[in-house]
């Protein structure tokens, strides 16, 4: 038994070294690699990915996991969870015929290029055949799992967020539709007569960089164990808690774009930096489910970063680091960073309309998988839903159904995690406010109190505990969307002075 | 035969993908990795290094090389050279008992840390026992080569620069000693009465960065196939001709430090970017010998970068990119970037005294290997030679014998390549001037003419041809130090108005 555990650890270590190298290559590709060097870097990624895959699909590794799973009573909690996760993962992969798995990998790799071109040319028809195949593969793979009592889309959703299903999501989105869509209409009515006042002005990139670094540090990101850089699409990479990396994108005349993007990624980064030391070196030493991870970034971005108290804390003591703030009255700033304005692009949406964008994607995914929506019809379906929920219709598919890369990568069932992140965030925020005076801490710059609260309840557990279990334990309830909807209604009714 | 060539290519390809990944990890370590992430990155480097080593020491690879070497008449020129080099390399390694090779690798890895601490504490005694062992290993490994007719130091020198030996180097350094030491004394006599006028002034890093980028591009570095970044010690990394990376170090109040460092690394970079397309994917697709590589960086740094014509070309048309130049008269600039000032640190030495620093290291290495110098005596020996050749004596060993990391890494016999670089550069420059009006091209910003000359004669050949053969073909002579000495005498006699 000891021998097997030791060997398992060795192979996991080897996999970690390869996967971390892969992480650095991806980081380099996004932040550094020169244009003509990308081909070689991509080849290197392909090669090392294969090496990592070879380890976990090797006869030796499969037998080890099988043996340890059969004897898991003798393992400690951490090892048992590792083995359970791994066995489940292997079980899933083993049900897919290898040649189909390979075919699908090649399809998604190729489709990203196809999507890019289709988006550039604003031509959905270039993309749709590949998209059909990707949905077909996802449906087929879900069927292979052999869970006859479950709906196909539920099997898919469960992969990204354990325990999530259409019943729960339908309930959430139906509440959202019922409450937020009318609220949005009221706000739009009010907005009609208000002049647009813009807080964005040209701020040179170096000044933006300094302020963004200040923000990450102020929120609690540790630069001894992390770095920041620029990339086209902001993301967070973690090798382990001692090497966590954030990127952002700077736009000279929209300084608040990089600011909220930085706060968002800092939320992901703090999560990773606070994973418990006892998990280091295990497969559990990283953040939990996708939805929970997103809850931390959204919590920092919205509940903290778009609150009055947070900016009061900065204005009072730290205004020197970002001189442009002196030109903006704090009330105006607060109102403008919370301006509601339906728009076409999900990633640029304000806090209120964001989840409506997710709802559209959710309904479409579900419709396709249930056979109620044809892929050929997607552009019209998309635009109709935009009209209905957001009251605006994109003029091009580039700003509509072609805007996101996710489906091209095979990420079907992934979008709902973004909405779940918001729901978890609001539910956690509701509990946090009972435990301490969050606003007072923010006004006094005591961000460590907030960071500490999250660490002790969520971050230290890494992947050791399931999200549903954690949420129940922390908040005393299951996933409960009402906190999110109440939070939005309260906040925006106040800002827009609605009754 | 075809089968074996194909398999050889596959293994070389695999090795290239691993080595390139290693390159990216090293790059990341020097430019990006957060402080506490360095341990993990170093482990990743160790792991992938082992994987690369495993390929070339595998039974299969050794047999392939043996077979192809035996049948090399059937190979084309490029493949034959690859196999020859590889067979030679394998032959060398195979003569060293594996456990000694491992022991030595561990020793040098450890000694770098020891050296760092010894340097920080200015304590040579901490370092000397490891240094003794490193020299002993180098001597032993040279003896294993079984070349009884050759001196030990000659065997070692030959590893870094094929065909190089103490006879040639003695001749060169003796000429240098005879001509440059007296010239330096005359200059110092003149300098006594001259006021120090300083061209360095505080220039913010962003402005320096812009100018450095301009310089690299102006010299001909292709940013579609390369990038630049900052690191503590400037270096050039090449994955292949499509991904070449340069670093520099910026010092706010010494802008000319990053400028000459950038020009130097750009010289290395242009070499790599111009390697022939027919060599891509082979082991020959990189610059030739260490000395030849250094000749290209020194040529750009000194013959080009420290010439009046180069700066005239910039002043006339491009002064806007670096406004600080407007404050400096070009004659003063020329004089100051060529100021001779004996100093303690090799890497900061001016063009004239640089090779004297190398001479000291050469004489010491030779003395230790021949049993004429004891390692215990190194600090005194060092200082005595500094006094004799440069007329200055460092006050601490940190600024003396402990300044360079090379010996701690096991790089015995490496220093002379730096001096050889200067000699090759001057010899090539002498020929280039016969082929075209270099100064006129510089004044007119036609840097592509210079780059093209170097490409056609040197760069496109990568590692395909031996340095000695190339130098003979291009200049019509063997390595001939007189051009370097004449170049220095002529240039500095003029600047310092000596007869």
C-alpha cells in the first residue's frame, strides 16, 4: 500500500512538472511569443500535452488508481479525495473510444481557427458545420456515460459544476427573467433623459499599470508569489500558490476597462494564493469548481470593486497613485462604474445585464441539445433573444452569436458557471455582511479582513471539498438565487432612484 | 538507411521541442518568475533537462548515430555534419564515467549558490574548495579524452573553440600586452588633465525602452520573429530563427548602459535570425562557435555602435526618438562612449581595456591547469595582474576574483572566446571595409547593407561550417590578431590625439 501511494505521488509530481511547463508555454504564447514564433510554441504545447496525457492513461497509472480506490479506507482524507476525483475522471475518459477522443480534440483545435476567421469575416455560415459537429460530439460523449435517468444537458452541466442541472438553472433564470428584465426596462426609461457623463479619459498606459498594480496589492495579491502582464484576453494562470499570474488588457482611452479586469483577475489570483499548505503537491491544490472560482472574481469585481465604500477607502488615502481620480467626483464615479447600458458584448456588459447575456447562451445550448433549436437558425434566435431581454439587437453576427470562442473550443455547458459565480458571490456576500461590517472595512482599507474571511471558509480547501457542501456550510443554505436578485434590485433601484 | 534517417530526425525533433521548452522556462526564470516561484521553475528545468539528456543517451539514439556515421557517405552535407558533430559529442561524453558526470553536474549546480554567497559576503575562502574540485574535474575529464600529445588546457580550449590552443592565444595575448598596455598608460597620462564630462543623465525607463527598441529595429532585428525584455544579466535566447529573444537591464541614471547592452545582444540576435532556411529543424540551425557568435555581438556593439558614422546616421534623421540626444553634442558623445577608464569589472569595461580583463583570466586558468598557480593564492595573483595591466587594484574580492560566475558553473576555458570574438570582429571588419564603404552606409542609415554582408558570409551557414574555415574563406587569412590591435591603436590614438 505504501509503495503504491509513493508511486502515485511520483507520477502526480511528474504530471505536475509537465503541466506547469505547459502553463508557462501558454503564458508565454499569450504575453510574449513573437508572431512568427507561435507555430513552434504551439507544437511544444502539443508535445507536452501528449506527455501529460500519456502519464494518466498509462497502464501503470490506471492500475494504481484502481488499486488505491479499492483500498481507499486506508488513505487519509486528502488522498482519498484525490483518488476519488481521479477515478471518476478516468471512468469518464475510458468510456469514450480513443479514436473519437482524438478526432474531437483535432476538431476543436481546428475550429478555433475557423471561428476566428468567421468572426473576422462576419460569416456565421463558415462556422456552423463545425459547430454542429462539436454539439454532436458533446451529445454522444454524454450518452456514453450511460446515465439513462438523466437528461443529456444535465450530464454535460454536471461536468463543469457538480450537481448542477436544468431544473436549478431554469428556476434561477426564470426568476432573473421575471425580475431583472422589467427592472432593466424601468432603468432604460429613466436613462432616456439622463445625459451620458463619461469618466473615461485618456490615461497613459504606464500610469494605468501603476494604478492596477496598486489595486492588486491593495486587495491582497502577493507579488512575491505572483506577477502581472498584458494579453489580448485577460486570464489567470496558477502553477501553484507560489506562482500565480494575472493578465489584463490596457486601452488608453478607457482606463476603467483594465481596472475592473484587474480587480476580477485579482479575485481569481487571491483564491489560488490562499489554497492550504496541506494540499501543496496534491491534485487538490487549486481552486474548486468553475462556478466557485468565478464567484471569487465576481465578488471582488462587483461587490467590492463597484461599491462606494471601496472607492471611499482609496480616495481618502491613496488618491496620489492615480491622479486622474482627482478630476472625478466620487459620487459621479460610483454612478458611472455602475451605469446600466444594454450592449452587445458579454465581456463588456455591466453588472446588471451580464447575467442576461448568460441566460441567452444557456437557453440556446439547452435548445440545441433538446433538439428545439437548429444551429442554422442561431443568428436569428440570438438576435430575437437579445431584443427580448436586452432591448438591443446587434447589427452583425460578429457582435452577436460569433462573439465568444467557448463553443468553438468545445466548451458546451460552461457558460452557466459564469451566472452561478454571481449567485454564489451574492449568497456569500449576504453571509459575510452578517459576520462583519464589510463597508467599514472597505472604507478603512482593511481588505485583509475580507481576504481572511474568504481564506478560512473557501480558499484553504482548494479542491478538497465540493462546492455545494461548502456553500451549505458557510451560508446555512443550498444554492439560493434570491440573494443575487435581491442584491441587484436593491443596488440598482437606489442608484436609479426607482421605487 | 532512409528508415534510420527518419527516426534520427524524429528524435532530434523531440529533443528540439524539449530544449525549446527549457529555453522558455529559463527565459521566464530570468524575466518573469516571481521570487517564491523560482523553486518550482527550477524543478521543472531539472525535469525537462533530464528528459532531453535521456533522448541523446538512449541506446536507440546511440545506435542510430553509430549506424549513420558508418554510412555517412550516403548522407547529404547537412546531415553528415549533424552526424559528425553528434558522434563527436557522444564520443566525449561516453569517455566520462556516468557517476562522475553526475557528481560534477551536482557540484557545479551547488557551487553557483556558494559563489553567490561568497560574492555577497566578499569571502573567497568560502568558494575556493569548490573551485579546486571544479578545476580537478575539468582536468580529469580532459585526460579521459586520451589525447596524449596535447596539453590539458589545449584540450579544454578546443571544446569551446575548435582548433584553438595556447600557442595561438599566447601569441595574441603577448601582442596585446606589448601594444595595448603601453597605449593604455599613455592614454591615462593624457586623461589626468582632462575633466570628466558625463553624457549619462537620468532618462526615465520608458523613454530608454522606446529608444532601445528603435535601435534594435534600426540595426535590423525583426520583431515579428523576436522580442525584448528586462533581466538582471542581459542575454540572448534563440528557439529558432522565428523566435529570438534579447534582454537588457535598465539603469535610470546610466542610459548608455542599456543602449550598448542592447546593441550587443542585437548582434547575437541578428545572427540567429539570419541562419539559413535549409538548416531549419536540424541541429545546425543556430550560430557557430562561441567565439564567432561573440564576434557578431562585439562587431555591432563596438565597430558599429561606438563609431562616429553610426551616431551621425541617427542624429541626422532620428533624433526625435531619444530627445536627450539633443542635449549632447555629437563630438562629445563620440568621445564619451569611447572613454578609456581602467576599472575593476569586466562587463563594464570600455572597448580598449576589455581584452586585458580576459587576458588576466586566461593567464590564471592556464597557470592553475599547468600547476603554476595555486587556487589559494588567486586573490593576490588577480590583484597583481590588475595592477600590472590595468593600473588599478580592486579593494575587495567581490570586485576582483569573485566577480564572474563562469568558473562556478564549470566554464573553464570559456573566457578566451570573448577575446577571440574581438579578434574575429576586427578581422572581418577589415575585409568588410574593402568590400564597401561602411561609414557611408552608416551615415545614410543603410544598416541592411551591413546585415546582408554578414548574412551571406557567416549567418546563413549556422553551425554547418567551422569557424576557422569561414574566417579563412572570408578574409583570406587564418585568425590574425594584428587587425584587432591595429584597430584599437588607430582608433584610440586618434581619439586621444597621440602620436
